[in-house]
C-alpha cells in the first residue's frame, strides 16, 4: 500500500516510536516489526515521494484491523 507523505523518513521514525517495545524490530530497508501473529514493513520508495507498507497477519480480519491502525498513524 502506498502513502504520500511530506517527509517519509520522519514518518518512519514516528511509527517506530509508536510501536517501540512492542515487537521484534529491524531497521534494514525502513522499519520492520514482527509480532506473534502479524508483521509489517514500512519503507520509503527509492523513486517516488511515497511510503510503502507491506503487512501480513494470520487472518484477513486481523490484517484489515492492523492496516487501518497503521493508515491512521501514517495519516492516510
């Protein structure tokens, strides 16, 4: 999912702070946070002023819930 934001790097840092201490964090290629039953990766596009969100969860309902939560934090 692509999101247009004014400052992708600052938004990644904001999301990282919002989820600090809640899952296993990797800062390779943006931020990836893994939880017991879902994960997400948020990274800046190399060619466009966009953030790209990839997310997986064990159920479609959980995926939609987490997607909505992240979209709200990103400001979409």
